[in-house]
C-alpha cells in the first residue's frame, strides 16, 4: 500500500505533522513534570518511569527522601546544587517556554505551593531563563522552580526543574 497526498510529497506530508507532534510531546512532558515533580514521595525508580515520556530527558536526585525510600544520588549531567537535597527536572525538544511556565504555575497552585520565598543566591537566572520562583513548602523548607530554554542535544530545548533546599539553606534567607 502506498500513501499519496495530492500535490505534496510524502516527506512534506509527514513534516506538516511534526509541529503538532512536537507540541503534543511538550504537553506530555510538562504534564509529567507537574504531576510528579512536586510530590515529596517521588523516588528515582518512579521518576525514571513517569518522566521518560515523549522523548523527554530527565534528571533526579533525592538525598533525604521524605518516605522510607532509599536516597537517590545525583545521576544527571549536573552535580547536586549546593544547599539542595532534591532535584526533579525534565527537558524536551523545542521552545515551549510559555507552555512550561503555565504548567509549572498550575502545578504549584494545585499542590498549594503558593507562598513566595526569597530566591537563594545559589539559584540565579541563566541565559534562557523564563521563570525563576522560590516558594515555601512549609515554614522550614523552600523549593525553587526554574523554567526556560537552552541548547539541547537536538537544538533548543525547554527545561523545567524544581529543587528543594535543605532546611539549613532554607533558613539562610
């Protein structure tokens, strides 16, 4: 069976679907982030399962889990950020920063993480930063959400991450 589209090559026909597929993949990746990365009970095993969607790449560590799960050392491309004990990050191809910001804000709201906190010196905007927000998780803990774009393995990529500060680092502000 041969697929033919009048007036357009097969390669061009598939290319027309690429933007829609990229947007769908971005939505799936951003949803995976917002539905999982704000949970204090996410483990590295579960992170590998739920964040490996639609070609997304992820980074996760949890040095002091809130559950009885074993600690997860930093295994991504970047070492653990000073003053943090947990990172959950997802990145995906293309510039989808507007979508990622909206999804991150919705995730914070859904989890009730809404009280602004001072952004620590360890978290500064980088080239491509679109959102950098610190929020209190509770009176003794702060989380920092960072969303933006950067060069990735396939061109520009969008990233979303949340890092939980240690109690000592949270109290420095």
